[in-house]
């Protein structure tokens, strides 16, 4: 039985995206982020510049290739919870997994590059704010969580900040313990909106 054409096309598209991202990251780490342009990435990946831009909206997005996956994982931590499963532990579980991923030894050079580039730091901050808004929207859409928009947005921001603080901490596990105790207390203090 032959594979459907659309399945093959999607696999090829994903492989091209992965090749571009891996090539860009290798070039950025070898030569420095500011020394590499989109044309360099396209030439090294053996694709057209337009192909790079069809997969990535900007040069900064090449560094954060897993951005959409991370955002989806965070929103699914809210939407895919079992009925009556508490919100904060579900979010903590996903944040812990992301912190482990981002604090692995292999990630250290990437984060050093990000910290040394104002453009990448700014992009990473805007990405975190977008992730917080996605989490807040998922919380607000959950009929089991009838809280105000402000409460949803605040908890979502706290969760994203917990990720950033733990990723930067000498002891990420302790940082997560401390911040999630505060997040849990803040969520418990929220009052549901009367319907």
C-alpha cells in the first residue's frame, strides 16, 4: 500500500524545517549569532532564502525552533487535564519537563548565545509573554475554571516566570518548589467569578 501524497509532503516539509534549524544553530554556535545572516543559513542548508522564510518568520525564530511545540505543550497541560485534575500541578509538571530540557548540558551553549544577544533576549521575552497569553486563554476557556481574565493572565504569567527563574537558577528543582508554592497559594486565593 502506498503512502498518501500529503503524508509524504508533510514529512518532507518537516525534514526541511529541521535541516534549516539545525544548520542555523550550528552556524550560529560556530561563527556567532550576529556574524551569520539568513543567506548564509540558506546556502549552507542548500535551500532558497524564501524557503527559510516560509518555515521561520525571522532570524531569531531559527534559534527558538521548538517555540510552537513548547507553547502547545503548555496549553495542553491545561486543556488535556483529566476531569477535576488540579490546574497548578498539571502546569508544574510541564514546566518541570521544559526546564529539564533547557538546562541540559547540551543547551548551555545555546543559552549563552541567547544571553549575549540583545535581539535574542528580546525575542525570548516576547515569546514568553505570548506563551503566557496562550496559557491564560486556555484557562479562561475551561468551564471548570470560572475565574476572571485577570486571574487567568496572572497565574499564566507566574507559571512562565517560574520557568525562566528555574532555568536560570543554580538549583532549578528548589527554584520550582519555591515558586510553585507561591503560585499554588495565589491560585487558591483566587475567587471564581459568579455565573
